[in-house]
């Protein structure tokens, strides 16, 4: 069977097994394109919150050396008749340029709002592609899926995929964050009893604390932890939250302030912080929430992901002020 036909069939089977109703990026929001060298030129700004590595040839080779299990899996995948040509080239010919180009295309699709295409493209590229693919799935579920049951299914599947990937790239920070992010989003959708019995709260807190200590310059970690603490306080109060999980209003407030100190020009930070303060107490933090939202809607989004966060800010702002 020709290699490309085998890849197409495998891709269709994979998509059917993980089918989801992908919502489209709204046509009335700003459009983005990152063709050619523009992706790398704007990478620092695009990833200022997560600081994920740019997937060039040097990074691919470093990952293969750092993670022996990943290298072995790539060797296995590259020997299969249905393997992606870029994987085959990397393993059989030690030519990583095609794989780097394909991975960069995943991110181009993601940042332009083509989340379904980013997911499909990434999943065809083995473990290297699965990491950004899962991230696209998470962002799509967070910002575009409205039904809570559908959200939960997406987060659960993304968590399973992240767990599988981490066996090959243990302690790779962006993969670890993907798993924590999925669990925090799941906690937001659980009942109080379900959340407490899941064990996810302590796991997420422990992992975020370790990531923060190792990478103090990454705003994603205090931002996510602030949201986690806000959710705990919302459910069981600051006093019981403090005793049980060390979660308090002041700790959540400090986390959001720290995230904003690290990155002050991305709608994502303002959207997540505003939602977090609303969970703590929408009335007590009303002035702060409105300030965050008003700043958010005035920013210039650099990607579709940021434009969606800004859109959520605008919706929240409208809801808070429509009767005033």
C-alpha cells in the first residue's frame, strides 16, 4: 500500500476514534496568519505565557537525546509503513528539517484558530506532534465548547493523552502543564464532592508548585494555580480551604498579581484573572474585575487564542454592566 494512502487511512481511523464536534473560530473575530518566518519572528510574543520551546531542528535533536524512551518510540514509529514521511526522514535519514517544518505548521494552525486542523496535523506526527495537538484540543474545549458535558469529555480525553505522552517525555514542562491544565478544568466542572474525592486538587497543587519553583518566569503556572485556589474558595470558603488545601482569597490574589507582573499585555491573563476573582466573590472584587476586563478589551491580540480570550472578556464585561 502506498505510504500516503496508508497515512490517510490511519488518520481517518484515528479521527473517528477521537471524534468531537469541533467549533469553528468565529468569523467576526480578528483573523491571523503566521506563514513563513513570521511564526518564529513572533514566537516570543505568542508564547509569552507558557514559554514553550520553538520546534526547530536543534530542539528536536535535543529532545531525542534528553528522552531515550521518546527516541525509541520515534525509531519504532519511523519503521512503520504508515509512518508520516517527516518521521521516516528524521529516523532513517537523520534529517529533522521536514519534521520541524510539520510541527511548526501545527502551531501556525493553532494560533490562527484552526484548532481541529492543528489537532489532526499534530496527531499524525507522533509524540512530538501530540503535545501541541493536545494543547489545541484543550484550548478549543476551554474557549469554544459551551456544553459542560462535552467540555468534560474533552478534558478527560486530553488528560488521558497527556498521561500517555508523559511516559515518553517525563518532566517535560509543557507536557506536564497540559496534564495539570486538563485536570484543573475538570475540577471546575465537578461537584464539590467529586472534586474532593478525585484527588486532582492535591496533585495539581503539587505539580504547579514544582513547576513554579523550577520556572519562576512562566506566568502560566501562578495563573493556573490562582484559578485553582479561587475554585476551592468558591466551593468551601477561605477558612476551610486554608485548613484543607492551603487555599485562600489572599493566596489566589497573590497568584493573579504575580501572573500579571510577569505578563501584562495578553488577554489570556486578564480573562483568567477576572474569572478567578469572580469565583472568589464577584461583589467584593467588582472594581478589580471591571478594571481587568476593561484593560483586556483594549489590548491588541496577537493570535486567535488571545482574541478568543478577549472575546470572553467582552462578554463578561457586557454581562456585568448591562443593568448598570
